[in-house]
């Protein structure tokens, strides 16, 4: 048996029928095969060695230079690349199965990952870096442009928005600041200002006394002064207190500044029938152009002839008719709280039906005041103007005195 065969021909290979060694069949090599120049394989090249690679110098196929692959390259397990992996394919990625690099599984990057254009992620993106943000250039996730969020964005800690004067939050629907905790006596706040320090920022807060409590309140004020203005679910407003007992509850003084001190400037108006004032020292002006006023000179009415026109006397018959057909009454004034108050006076509906009705009665809107009689007006409160009734009674008394005087003359004769 020959131990070695030497082929001394130096003819190079140019086709399957040329070269220093040409065979019509296959060639089996039991040990190493050394090729001093290029090796061209027309058909498939199968390497049955199953030795795995642990370095660039181990494995079933080892090359000292590069490897060129004209078509697809299939790697059955992992592929370790010691240096850069350059993919010259410029196919863009429009789906998960399209692009220059397609992975059926995940991609792990030990260092920076740079994407030159858009990165579309169909699933979840988890950033495990816990670096906190101290400005717009430091954080676990930094973008040079904007961030679009199609659904909910949850922020576990603070949200700082810009240092530029134009930095803002624009919401086309709503901005919700909530705490999932229903613990009692907790506050959720929005602050606006230059710093979280007394008088340097204002706040808008929800104070949770208890879950579902009617004492829960909206607070508005300056940092460090949580009881500035409070609004309860009932609509009651407290100024200087957090538990308003009436629709507007002010703890402290109330000052009304006006440009002119008269009865019509700086008016206090009530749509109801009563304004209640406790002990006070002040002048009161009633804002009625031709009615009764109260001020520093006492109680008075506009009476100057120069302020009047079409002056006529009250007909005696009309005054007598009013006295004979209008009945003064005693009654109890109903109150929403406390005991009824005994009163004496007139019924405005009866006055309204008299000859002088439009002159001695007035009406005001009074929501939820139902009509219970045919002469009532729904949601309208009728009031009597007693200062005008005095003029009618004066005329009737004048007529009565004239009649008495005439009778005395007859009797005297």
C-alpha cells in the first residue's frame, strides 16, 4: 500500500476537468486536507465535524481570513462575532419579518444600541437603568425630540417639565392627578410657582378627609397656607377656614372698596327676602333710585321736585277704596330654620290685585318657590312696599278728617 502520493504537476485549476489532479468520482480524505491556494466547490460542502466553537481558533471550520457568502447563511445555534457586524442590506423594516436583520428571538446589547431612523417596537420596552433625572440630558431614557404616548403613561415619581418659559402641559381632554390610596387626611396637589416655599407658589389640592366624605374639599391658596380658600362638594366656599357652614363662610373681615360713597355703589344684593347682619357699626345704602335709603343722615327717600315729573294727587275715592277693601293681617313668617316669627302686615297677592297694585308691590326671582294658589307666580317672590302704602293711608286719613270736620260744622250749626 502506498503511504504517500505526490503530484508534481503545477497546473492550476480553472474548471472541473483541469488541474494537476482530476477525478471523475469523489475524493475521500481520512485526515487533514491542506489546500495551498483557493478551493472552489461547485456543489455542496458538508462538514460533519460537530466540534463547537469556543474561540476564533476552534470549531469544525476555521479560517485565518474572511468568509464571503454569496447567498443565505444559516447558523444552527449561536453566532459569536468578535468585532463589528456590518449589514449592507438597506431594506427598511415595515413588519416583524422584514428588514436587513431579522431575529426570531430577542436581542441583547452589552453596550450602546444606536438606531439611525425610526425604531418600531410591537411589544413591551423595559429600561432597567434606574438613573434618576436631574435635567433633560440625564436619565435612563433621553430623547432629543418629543415623546408620543398613545395610551396611559404612568410616572412613579416626580414629573418635571422644562426650565424654559414656554414649557407647559397641553391637554385636549383632561389631566388627572390622583392617588390610588383612599387613606384619610391625605392631599393631592398641583403647584405653580418659582419654588416650593412659603408665598413662592400657589396650589390646587384635593384634601381627602375620608373616602366619599362630604367634608372632602378643594383647596386653593399659597404654599404653606392650606386654609386659604376651600370648596366643599355641596358648593359651600370657605375663606380662611376649611369647614364652611353656609354657602359663603368668611373667617375674618370682609371689606368692600368702592369709588364713590353712595347708595348705589358697592351694593350688597339678595335674591331672597332677608339679609341678616349681626352686631355692627356701619352706614347702609339701599340701591333703589326712587325708594327709601339709609345712610349717615338717617332714613330718607328721593323727594326733590326737580327729580319728579307728571305730579298728580291721589284720588280720594281710590284711597278710601284701598282702606275698605284691603285687609291687614297677622301671620307667622315661615323660616327654614328655627321657630316661626309672628308678624303683622299685608298679603302681597291681595295688594297686587288692588288699584295701586303695580305701585306697592315688587317681584323677585326665587328658584324653587312653587305656586300653591291661582294668584301665585311660579319661582317669583312678591313683596309689599310699605313706604308707598303710607301715602295711600295718608290720603284716606286726610279724607276722613275732612269728613269729620264737615260733620262737626253741621252739628255745630
